[in-house]
C-alpha cells in the first residue's frame, strides 16, 4: 500500500532467494518450512542480515494476506529468526549531559523533549519514535508500544516498516508527568505530528540535536539512545 513500483520489484527479487517457498501461497507455508527456507538461504551464503530482511518482508506480506482473508495464519510471524546485535560503541556522555537531557525530557514540552525522553528512557530510534501512535503511549501504566520504524530513502517515498511483533517498553519513572503531557497534546493518530503530518525523522533529529547542543549536553539524540542502558543504571 503506497509502495513505489521499484520497491515492490526489489521485494520480489529479494524473496526469490527463499527458493523452495518462492511463489507459494501463504496458506501452504508452515512456520517450520518458513524457518527452513531462511536457514537454507543463510547456508547458501546469504548474510543473516539479509535473511532477517526477507523474514520482515514476508511477515508484512503475511499480515496483509491475513487481513484480506487470504490465509488463516502468518507463518513468518512465528519464526524465531533474529540478527545478533553488534556490541554498542561506547560514547561516554558526561553526567552533566545526561542530567540536562533528563531535565529536558521531564519538562514534557514539545517534540524534541518527547524524542529525548523516548531515546534516553527507552532506547528508541528516531524512526521508531516518529511511528508511535497516540494510543501506543499508556501514560497511566507508563509504557509505550513500538510497532515499526520509518525509513527514508533518497529519491524514493518514505515508508513504514512494521515489526513482525510490536514490543512494549516501560517508560522510566524519572519522566514524571511528561508522558501524560505528550499523550494529551497528541490529540491525533500519531504521537508526533506537525501541520497534520507525521513528524519528519531528519527534522526531528536535527531539532533535538540543536536543543541538546544549546543546553550543553555534549551528545546527540542517537547518542542518548546508545546511552539508554547506562542512563538507566
């Protein structure tokens, strides 16, 4: 839905690497055969990262087929195939910088504050933050549901990549009443909107980085995401 022809063609080309199940009806594929096809592709020298991308593409197709009544289940949503995360690069942020970032997030004012809170408090990426719906933020239980990530490609329309399974992350207590402020100000489908449209990922990153620079935090929005673990320690 809304994908460019070039994107669809690339998806079809990618899925041919799955060999035995390429071109099969979704309903005829079992979770076991889906897992076997991914493992077979990896054994033939296809990188695990690319295999994971194939799983994501097929899981998205399965969700559309399920919604349209074309199949009874989505075999790829049940495949435990993941990519080991590489070790995070340590980018030390001075204690004063983390304190300043927390203070900005806890004030609960504006998109940049919300992004800083979700990056440092939950380790979310800017693209994940831009894809959060107002209903995904539970200000009472202090949780946020992440359903996917916005990708941006030069020369191509932006598109949303839904995760095979949404993940629910707990918001840190130090955010205080800020999440309630975010939820109340959203008032629409997306948590972060500008002029009635989704907040642009690059603009959000740029604005948040500028705010962090002004307060002397000595880090970027992405740096805060990587500092999530130590910030919560």
